[in-house]
C-alpha cells in the first residue's frame, strides 16, 4: 500500500521534472520547482512510514517551510529584481 | 526496524530512482545555457539529494543540504544574476572536454577507494570498534541527549562549533560589506550605470 503511494509519487516527480527541464517560460519552471518540492516532502513522509520511523514527518514539515520561503523569494525577485523591497510596498517602476 | 516485509527492496528501488533523478538533473544543468533554468534545477538537485540523504539515515546532513542548497543558495544565485547576464557563453574546444576527463578520473579514483571500505553495518569496522562505541555508551548517562550526533556537535565539540559559527559570521559580514545594501549596493550601482549609459546612447543617436 505504502509502496504504491511511493510509486505514484515517483511518477509525479518524473512528470514535474520533465516540465522543469522543458518548461518554455520562467513561470513553468518556478511552478515545477515548487510542486516538485511538495512531492519530495510527501515522499519523505512515505519513506518514514516505509522504514517504520514516522518521526520523519517532522523533517518533512521543515522542508515544506524551506520550500515555501524559497518560492516566495524567487517570485519576489521576479517582481522587483531585488530582495530588498518589502512585499507590501508597490514600487513605482514595478518589475 | 523495517515497517513491513519487502521494505528493504522498496528502499533500494527508491535509492536507485532518486539517484537516477539526480543524474538526469545534473546532465540537464551541464547542457543548459539559460542561467535561470540552471538555478531552478540546482534547487531541485539539492532537494532530491537531501531526500536521498534522509533515505541513507544522514538526517543532519540532509537538513543542512535542504536549508543551504535549496533555500539560501537559490536566493544567492538569483541575486548574483542581477549583476551578470542571463545566459552562459557556450564553451568551445578544450574547455568542453577537459572538465569531463577530470570528472571521470576523480570518479574512478573514488570508486576505487570504496573497495577498501568496510561493509555497511560491519561490527568489526573502525567506526564500530573505536571511540564510536564509547560515545554511544557514555553520552546518555553524561549529558542525557538522545541524539548522539547533536551531543557530539554541541557539547563534546562545543568550542569547535563555536569557532565555525564565528567563521561563518565573518564570511557573511565580509560578503555584505562587499555587496552593500540599498541605494549604495553593487546591484543598484550597476543598474544606475546601465541607465546613465542608455541615456548617453540615446543622446548620441539623436
């Protein structure tokens, strides 16, 4: 059962990888990286149950936080070309 | 230790799959010319290799890889891209073949070195007969921290770790002094010079 879940996740990761490798636009790649990160986190949880150590779930929660922060940083970079602008401010020259 | 029968086989298959993904991503990084795609793919590489480290029971290494590789260095690479161009120049001639030869030679030497290593979990290996066993026996009665790696890193080797933190802090300080912040940062200066040059070009044309 858990093996089937791991297999499904591997297939999903392969699909995301194809999109990240071929993705014509930047946003395809950003989206592919973000959802591939999510699949990796789920795979970590599955590995935990596969080896009989469910405490791997804690590690995958930390990975989820890192993945989220990295995606926000990438998107913010593309909006402002800099990390030093606060997210709430709307710059006059925008992107 | 394993959850159910056949779990060892499943873990072996997972290891092989993760290594295949790493291989594909590495080849793609070497072949692509768009720097943004390379940054995204190196983030993927770090996350996948961190997962592989967890599957190999090296949880602390995996966490460092995820935080530094997927988090910080993606942001740093993007920041560096502001200062340079968006695509890499194609290599030609000797620069194309020499790195490949170096990598193959290094890999062959490393594979040759693994022949001498003791088997995984071998009770007679140096790691399981020397100080390792002593740490396993003494750590819990002495400082009552269940994770031996954490205990060694933060307690037995505390001064060494403090020195490392100092070195990392100084490196970060030096980098931020070089690159600067806000109006006077290197990125802002480069952009300002670009703008001035563009205005000059326009004036010369008109």
